[in-house]
């Protein structure tokens, strides 16, 4: 397991091959959702079965409330700074998502603590275009939403750019949960000419590539890292909670395509288990990333990454 070095405040970094990976947390807290709401179809028995793994970092057994983190993974690869997912953002109105609405977090301060100024970022990867993955694409300047990372190329899945356009929002499962997101967090960077849409696959550099992983959204994607014999998968929302490590059939309440999400998760887990790849989801609190192994016909936790707990 790679070792982590801590750089204050609340930022940890590890290296895989030639790539340095820094965890930048926007916030980590108890969610307002109980297990049956966040993971419909999950049973109390499944949560109790894995209580030693889940409580207290991922689930409060006393209240049955789940815990979530919103975070970015900052990669330094081949001389460039890459930010994977940009969290929920500050000051944004999310009528059906109060947990993300009108936030005022220290995300940019946390990014600075990792040694990154907004103008230093070369690439932004939005694994998909949900509100909590594109929020810091922009910031408020006066009355206008402007790109937070003015020198960056923003890589966005072409399928999601069409799917989440406001004209199509009424056709989606998430619907008004993603209201205002395109207008305040996507359109301004499109207007600035900073967006590169991609499909099928996209080679970022010699260490990193984007691959489709549809289900959670039609354009959901993962970033594969291969460098110096080390491997990792930056999984976006292919899983939302640690319970899915042992119970991968469970979906969150946010999937656009239930079976597609299960298929993409199973494919990613099989790859990670067979290649010793670290898995970096977008929303796990605690130590944030993990190794997985095969257990019979399923999977199990092989170990946590060396990050400090949030």
C-alpha cells in the first residue's frame, strides 16, 4: 500500500508511479439520508453485517444516517496539474438538493494548502455533470459565473453535455435535482471556450486516460492511471458508499440507469481486483480510497489507502 504524507490542513498526498495524488476535501459530514433512502433496496441486515467496516466513518449505526464526503482528486502528471471533479461549489441554488445549496466552504483554501492556485490548473475532468461534480467549475464574480480555473481545459463527456442540457432536464430521472447546474457551472465554461467534449475514450497523457462507465449518468466516466507498475481508478460515482464494496448490487438513489450502473461497477471492481488498482471514489469519507479483492463470486475490502481519516 502506498504511504501518504500529510500537508496541513487536512490534505494528504501519495504517489503512484510518476503521478502525485492529493486529496482535497470540500466537506465531509453526516448526510440527511438514512440507509433506505440513500440506497433503496438495502436491508438493515446488510448494514449490520458490515457494521465493523462502516461505523463510524461511513454510517452512524445509532441514527441510521449515512456519511458522505465531497472532494477532488488533484493529480500532478507529466508536468501538468489535473483536477478530477470539482465538488458542489459556493453560493449555488439547488432547489431540490439543499445539502448542496448556497454553500460557503473553504475549498479554494484547501486547494491552496495543496499548493495549487486556480490559475495553476491545466486540466479539469468532470467525470459526469451532476451538481456535486461540477460546482467549482465556476465561481461568482460580481453577478456573473466565471471559470474558476481560467487556464484549464475542461474535459466533459459529450453524452452528458447533451443529456443535462436544460431543454432535456424533464426527461431525466434526477430531473430538478440538477436544476440550474448547466446554467451556472457548465455554460460559462462553454462560453469561455474552455470545454473539450469527448466520447469513446480520451488519452490525457502517458499515465492517464478517460474511459466511459455509463449508468449513473449516460456519460459517467472513470480515469485510469497506469504508471511505473502502479494502477488506480478514479471512479467518480460508480459507488457512493463503502457498503457497495461488499454489496455491489446496491445502487444509490441517484442512478439514471440502474442496471447500467451495476454493470459498470462490476466491470470496474473486476479490473481493480485483478490488477491491484487503488479505487478513488468521489464521495467516500474516512480514508477515501481502497484496494479490493475477489471473495468467492463477489468482492471485499483488501485495505484502505494511506490517507488520514476525514
